């Protein structure tokens, strides 16, 4: 049995976030020590409800879940992405009413508590806007020395964005937070669109989940079906990119980066059309390891892992 791997997840639980949670639950070595939510795909409050419902369906209640920041550091929450993730963030799928309640802590407070309890042992995975991390840095300046690692899904460094031609959604939703997190004294593994767009689930993967024979897998399949519907409107192929799950697979070692570019990044915080753009700099501390390729195809590996996970009753 491998040594336990402690992970704190910061997310905005939409459909690919749900697949990420499912991936972490499927890995026997992973101990998910906390989940903090942030407004992005949906509101932070709805994201927490989605997380608790999914944990209940998976038989994994007991993992602390905290509602994090609703508004970005500057401005207000823009309303989410219902055209992508449905009105509730998870394809308008109804999950069981969980017995577990959200934590009394805020999202940033739970993140700090997770790493303080196990200093130097917790891998932090951030797959939404970085508002909670920026707030946590304000509350606990020692945060970079308390975490084992930080992996961020976000940015579009050498490719176009997905919410504007210049910007990826997570960074665009709170550029000021991304700027603060990128400037802090830690090494960051960044999993941007440059690599996530290379990997995706298709209709065959959706059918496999939908027909796996459990309510849990059926729910994942129904969410993915809605996700594929959106991608079919913006592409000639019914295929959904594995943005967040690929970052999770890199954290757990299920996907190995084959091309990493240590980089100094600037985040555009202007109010121009380029807001949220992540630009590689020729000078400055190259503290961000930008993943641009991984070994093999992540999709079949992820699908096999999701299908192998039997939810606890």
C-alpha cells in the first residue's frame, strides 16, 4: 500500500471539477483532507452544495467542505457559466441531499487549517479562480512554506484563451488574485490550456460511465453528457477537454509531464480586452513550471480509474 498522499482541493465545482473530485476519490493513496469552494463556474455556495452531494453519492462524507470567496478581489462575480455547466454547475443533475453540512470555516480558513495540520505534507490543487488562495496568503503569509506543493489549472500561455481570445476562464475571473498567487514565494506547477486541450472525453467515455451500473457513475455520465453538448456547439467534435482532471492526474502521478517550461509569468489586470492574459516574460524569477505536454493519452487512464471506483454504501 503506497504512503498516503494528502490533498486539499480548491475548486468551483462544475462538471470537470466533479470529475476531478471523482478522480481523487478513486485513487487509493489519496486522502482528500479538505475542499474549499470559490465562485467561478457557479457560486461558491452552489459549488459547496455540489461537492457535498457528490461526496454523499460516493459514500465519502466526512471530508470538510467550506464555502469560500464569492466575489473576486476587484469587482463582482459575473454569474458563472450556465451555458457550459448548467444552471447548478453540474449539468442540472440532482444529487442526493447530503447529511453533512458545510464547515463553519471560510474557504481560505479551511485551506490554511488543512496545511497547518500537516505542515509540508499537503499538495494543494487549485482548479478554479485563485481568490481563496490570494485571501489565504493575506491571512497566513507563511502559506508557501506550509504546503508541500501547489498545482494550478489555469492560464493560456502560448495558446489562445477560452473565455476571451486572450484569457483562460479561471485567471480571467480574478486576475488580481492570480497575480498575487503567482508572485508569492513558492514554486507553482501550472496546467494551462496549452496542455489540457490535448486531452478529452468523448461520447464513448460518457456511455461507459452512464452504463457502469451505479447511481454514482450514472450521475457522472449525465454531467458529462451535458458537458459534451456544450462542446458540440463550439467544435466539430463532441469531445470535452479534461481541464481540471488533467491537473489532478499530474498531482497524483497518474499523468507524467513530458514537457515543462520554467517561466516567469505576468497577469494582465487591466480593464482592456486582454484582461486575464498570462504572458511569459523573458526576465524575472521563473518560479512557475508550465506544463505543455504529458506522456500518453490521459483520457483512457482517467476513465479506467473512474470506472474502477466502487462508491461506498
